[in-house]
C-alpha cells in the first residue's frame, strides 16, 4: 500500500558514536524523502564526528575513525540536511526516542535553529512493538518476507523501515493511511522536548518528566525555584531541552509584563 501523504515524509536513520543524546555524534545519516506523488529522493552522508568512535560502536555499524577522518563535519553538512527535511514530516525506527533527539542536538550545536514542532513524527518501531514486539530485522522478515542482510547500515535500515511501514498499512486494516494518525499511534507520550524531560499533563501543561520535580508544572517550578533553571542550563542536558525550558520561562515573563 502506498502512503497517503499530504506533504513529503522523510525516513531517516543515524549511525553514531554512541547512544548518549547529549554527548554522542553522528557518523552517518541516510534520508529517504517520499513525496505525495510517491516520487523519492535520497541522500546518505558520512560525517566526521570530531571525536574518536568507540570500538564497540564501530563493531555495530562498521564505520571506523579512518572511514570518516576526511569527511565534512556535521556543522558543514547541517544546512544541506536541514533544507532537505524542513518541509517534511519525519519517520524512522526508534526515531522518537533516539534519532530525532540526537539530530536536534547536532543541529543546535551547528547553530541551525532546528524546530520541527509543526512536523508529525512516525516511529515505525512503536507501531511494530504495539503489534508484534520484534527487532527491525524481524520486522522486515515478518512484514516483507525479506532478509535484512546489511543491518546497521544506515541506508539499508532506512529503506527497510520505509518498506515495513507500507507493509504494516497493508496488514492492519485499523491503521489509518494518514501521517498525523500514524504519528499519534506511534508516539509514546506527548513531549514538549525530544528527550522526554519536559512532558505534557492531561491539561496540556508542561511538566517535568525527571528528577525531584517530576510531574510538577514547569512554569510553577521555574517561578518558585529559579536556580533550578540555571542548574539545568549549566548541566549536561540536551540543548533542545534547554531551549524548550527557556521558551517556557520567556513565555511566563511575557504574560507578567
């Protein structure tokens, strides 16, 4: 089943130096852009992460320091990547929890104002886990009856994810062929940031999703304990989380003036 799209949908996958969203870096990014008329464009870019790639990470994705030492940095590539995805919705495999948050960090480090709040985000892994609870390799075999022989290659994983989503729509009649519906179905919780540190309560108000103030309204905490905001800004938190907290703080100040 072809996807019913009202705007382009970018499937993307990252290979990285590790899994720490705030500290690790991208070494490869693959993007498959599918248009409403079903035409496709793709790009795969190797990236110099400006840090050593740990051996255990290289053993997963097969990319070593020597493979990227002469590649451009992410800051150099960021405008090209952003221009490719800025008019599109996003989709990936475990993308809501990892790929999108890490991409946002890299964009902000590159001084690109990455703000995809108007884009819907489909996490194919979540749909799969809600339906079958397996890995990408198993999903590809289960839905497409093919073997993913080049797993952990960003390009192979990206194309497999695209094929899996189309097959999921064919298999499950209750899945709506609509990007916004699929994004809502594949979301875990509604987050104000990408890392899930700022969430929404049932009234649509921002609350902290971590630490001693977990579950408390962000506006109230920042007003009552301004030092907590300063601590977060100076600590090792994701840049996008800091950006969201700053926006909430400024919004509160503007309502007082």
